[in-house]
C-alpha cells in the first residue's frame, strides 16, 4: 500500500477506511496491529484513528477469530422465544462460552444485538447466513454443515 | 380494519431478481411521471401527501426535501438508511428481499427532486446476505437507464446500533467512528461531507412511487389527520403469528396484536423498538399513529408470564452497550441505570432506587445528544408508571433477603 504522512490527504480520503478495515478482516480473519498501521499509513491517518474506528464496531475484531463466527441474537424478541436455551446448546456443543474460539479454530461464538430476524426467533447468524426458528435439536445439524 | 397491502403489493408477486417482473406490475411508471414534472412539483406532491419519516422520528418528508433542494452548496447527497438495527424491526429487510426495485424507484425520484447525483445505501452488516440480490437489482436498473442521473453506492456497516441514527450514519460513511453529531446544522443544509444531505428510511422511500403515481389526494385519504398512508408493523414476541402487517395509520393496536397476530393474555406491548412506549394489556385499544404511538413500527408483545423488571434490565443493558459514548447523559446515564436495575434483578434493591431511576430518566430525556439517549429512559419510566408494583415487590424482596442474612449471620 502507498505510504502517506498523517494529514497529507484530503478529508474525503478516509471515506474508504471502514471498507479497508472490513476487507482486512475478511482476508485475515481479524485486524492486527500491523494491518492497522498499514491502513493508517496509506490513508494518511494516525494509527489511533484506525484503532478507534476498528474497535467501535462489534463485527470487527482485533483478535484472531475462528473460521466461522456464530452470532446468537440476544435481542428481546429472541429472548422471549428461548434464545437462552440456544445459547446453552451452543455452549454445550462447542465447549466454549460467548467471546471464545474453539481450540481447533473452527468456531468463534458471540452474542449479538437484534439481527432483524424477529419473525424467525430465536435466530442466529453463522458468518453471513441466518438460521431461524432454532431449537436445541437443530443446533448440531447446523454446526455440522460448517466444516 | 383489515390489512391494506400497498407497500407490500409486489412482495411475493414479483421476482426480486428480475426487473421485468417489476415493470410488468407497473414499475417505474411513477419515475417516468416524476421526470415529466418539475422537481419542485414532485416535492409539492410529496409535501401535500403528508408523508412522514418511517424510521421512527416522523419528520415530514416533503419539507425535508425542500430544505435540501433550496440549500446552497455544490454536491448534494441522498442516503437511504437501511441500517435497520431497532430491536423488533425487520420491515426494511423484507422490502430489500422481496421488492428492491420499489426502493430504487423511490430513490431515483428523490434524487431528481432534491437535485442529487450521488446516492448511498447504508446497509447494516447483519444484512450482508441481502447484498448480492440488491446489487443485482441496482445493475438491472442501471442497464435499463433508470439510474442514469443517480450514481448509487452501497456502504455496509460493521455492527453498531447507533449508526441507524442519521448523524452517526453519516460519520460512519465518512470513515469515522459512528458517533452522533451536535445539531444544528441539520443534514438538509450540512450533512455528509458538510454538503446538503437527505437521509430517508427504506420504507419512507418506498412510499414515494405510490404517491407520485396515484397523487397526494389518494394518499391523504388514508390514515388520520397527522398520519397519512399505511405503515408496516413488525409483530414479534408472544404471538402465534409473528410477521409484517401493513395497516392504515390510525389502526387499532388491539386488532393488530390480537386478531391478526394472535396474541393471548397480554401483559404489555412495547411499540417502536427498544426505546418505544409501553402499553399495558388493559389499554390496548390505542390507535397507532404519530399523534399517539408509532416509532419504527416494531410491536413486541409480552404475555402475563413475563417479568417487567427483568425485561427493562435487558433493554437497558442493550442501550448501554450501544451508546456511542459521546455525550455524558447517555454514556453515564445508561451505565447507572444498568447498575440500579441490576440491583433490583439480583435482589439487592434499596428504597431509593425508584426515585433515582425517575430523576435520572428525566435528566437523560432533557440533556442527551441524540435520540438514543433521549429515549433510553422511556421503557423505565413507562413501566414505573404502569407496573410500579413490580419494582416495589423487587425492593421488598431485597429487604426481606437482607433481613434473612442478618438473622442467619
């Protein structure tokens, strides 16, 4: 990437910042300190600026994540439809709690706020896919489909 | 009042992957008609229709467009807010999935009316699975020449509830932290990159082709004095048939949740999302309109078995987590509310907790920077009004538990 001193580019240049961070996450699975420094240099921003944006958004991670990321919705409509049971099933199936990654690096498990699938509650996202009307019985089938 | 499918008329009928099926239902006729009118005439029609913002705030759409049209400054921007993060809301997702062309036709008309050549669609990260289909819809519109005058770009969020708030959304597009901005200036005069900007919700824009095609008089005939047209309601929670129901504004909440969605033994309903008003079960005969209660269109139903304080605590935890942290009343206010409600939930409540919640709630309403902080205390204050006994019981339980501890040493 091109190197630029902080402040060397126009204010509009940082418009591409969030997209670049997301691309890095997609490519490497997380945003390392080196990646942040590289992005900062190319957009003529301080590393602090890039860090500030990266840590603001819940879908961005500064720690390595598993190959697949499970995000169980903890919104009120899902909670009313027993999301708690789904959280327990995932915990049992994977042997990890929210915010953790399996030892084999296959899954990371997180709780997330409303994913807009309240009509299919309880619901979760695995990577970019929605799984709705969840029951504890369905969990192992779903997990099996992600290698 | 039965369902009235106007905004949803194409959903399930057209193939969202084929523009010809939309054209076959009369699609893009409204754009053609709009292009034959002057931009001022388009704005006048939307103004006369009484259309108000469907994202929750309810600002008159035509008046907003007029401000942007008349604003000085070079480039003007049009932003479609598809960051549907409000808890219990999924109507925009449904439109994007089943009828993306209606939204794009609405955007083309809006761009023409305000004089914008550049438009953004801000899509929440949680809806990434909609990106492919929606991108295809945009390219089909481009090929057909419907977007010749409006360069559209999709920007994806990265997981932040606050980015549905318009000033935070603009910061996010600019590559900044999604923090709310001080206002004024308001977006129609100085918004994205300090240029005049119009930000409309998906549902608001989908109304536009119908207004242009059928006229403002037809539109005004639906709804109440201050709330015209239909509204998409997202019903969830303790109901037999959760889903989206399109109803004329002013319709009865009781009919929606009981007759249509099949709710039974209702303790309360929250209307408008996580910071929406609470309606207790014995007050369900309430019209849904801007004059009364509306918000984003989220309708969450709680049956008699639900615990009020538990629900309010969960909601406050969510708001605390999603507060952008820029202003003190919201950042610290939600923090303290989580602490106090947490005490009640864990059986450690004290007598002073209720007056503390009430006083703090008033302060947040008056002094927070944006809608999130200003409305964060609403579920607390509303439940204190209607379900005070539940809070008092929690405190007496706490007192009792402490007494036991003392006795047992």
